[in-house]
C-alpha cells in the first residue's frame, strides 16, 4: 500500500507543477491579450483545480501521516478517489488548456510549454554568473 501511496503523491506533485506552470502561462497571456475571455476562463478553471479539496485532503493525510486514522478500506477509497481526480485534472490540462494554447498562440508567445518537436526546441545556455 505504501508504494501506491508514494506513487500517487509523486503524481500529485507533477499535476500541481503543471497547474502552476499553466497559471503562469495564462497570467502572461492575459496581460498580453486582456480581452480574451477564453484565457480568463481557463485561468479560473485552473485555479479551481489547483485549490481542489481532494488534493488538499490527500496532502494533509500524506504529510500529517493521518493514514492510521482511516480503516484500510477507507484509505484505499481515498487513494482511488484522489487518483481519479488527478486523472481528470491531467485530462483537462492536456485536452483543454494546452490544446487551446497550442491552437491559438504562436510558440514564441509561450513561456512554459513547447508544442514543437524536440529537434526544433531552442537551446538555452546559462551563463556562469
């Protein structure tokens, strides 16, 4: 059970990171295109997912080690519910939010997402400063 719990926690971290990246992307695009209501709607939905109760509940259980306060069946239900919710969020990010960005903006306008091939990806060279 513990490995499933850790796997789900790592999945949650990746989804949260993607939600944060999307929030940042949408923030800059809204500054550039303040009249685009689709961007504002995407930002609102992104916020709802980021603040979802299922993510908070799982985090609290994981960090506060509240696992023992639930029966095994209850805890398995929480894990399953959390996994289903994470999959919904991932699907929304991929099929709705990222697809909208990909279809409506030039790659040069995007800061966090790359929709081209890896061969075309620009190389960023960091200075030692």
